[in-house]
C-alpha cells in the first residue's frame, strides 16, 4: 500500500455543506481509490513536489512562467487531492493562502468568486 502523510476529509452524516471531518496522519491511498461507502471522501497529500521529481519539475516550470510575466508567487508546496469518486468536492470554501490549481483526471465545475464569503 502507498501510505503518505496526508489529511483525510470525510463527509459527515448530515450531508450539510460544512459537515466534514478531518483526520491528519498517514493514510493508504488505495483506501480512498476503492471507497464506496456512500460517503464522499477526499485525501489531500502535501509536499508531492518533494516526493516526485516530475511534479517538482512541473512546479518549477509554472513558477518560471509566472515570474517571466512579472507577477510574483511563492511556492509553499504542491498538494494533490484524490477523490473517492469522480467529481468529489468539499464544496464552497475559502483558502487562507494563494492557490494555483491544475485540474487533472476527472471533470469538475469550478466557480471563483471575489464576493463576500460569509454565506459560504
């Protein structure tokens, strides 16, 4: 099994937008790939750029393009989110840091808002 330091997000029983539990630790990736318990589970793995040379190269290339444009971005780490089902999502939320996102694998509908976040 591929066990990685990660955060497991699992939708709670109420199915309300904010009903999620988070478990930090080392999780087996396969447990999320095969999950079919009716709950939406997402595994977030940090520091992938330190674990995979190809991902590190892509991150360096993206930062080079951004730097060449005159913009400035600081890379903390590269995260990968693995959903138990296609289109798995934690729903509307805000992040307390800048995010550059690359969607691969399955389709997902993204909505970016610059409005107030109190309704999220």
